[in-house]
């Protein structure tokens, strides 16, 4: 059994004329299949991003905005540096 399938596609005339002009006849199906695969990957990424954004919104609604820990980390580093250098 073959892993390929023959289908009919409908293209705007101007687009098909460009394909015929720019893509050699033996490479058109491959080019269209590759373009379709790229578009499917793009749409899957967008779908994943949308799911992530919904999850982020749910978590933000459930737990609120998490405060920044930058200042706490800076302070911990300063304390560690002071201990290591013997200043305390």
C-alpha cells in the first residue's frame, strides 16, 4: 500500500499560474505538500499558544498575580556573597 494519496485541489488561477511558472512540473506536488506541512506545524504551534494562554488566564484568575522575586533573589545573593567573602 502506498503512503501517498491523489487528491484534487482548487487554486486561484493567478496562484496556479505562478506555481507553474516558478516550480518545475516534477516538483510541484512535493512543494505543495511541504508548504502544507509547514502550515500545519504553524497552526499546531498557534493552537498550543492559545491553550497556554487559556491556562495562564485560569491560573491568574485562580491564584492572582505572583509577586516578583527579583529583589528577594538579589538580597539572597548579597548575603551569600557577604558570607563567602567574610564580611559578616
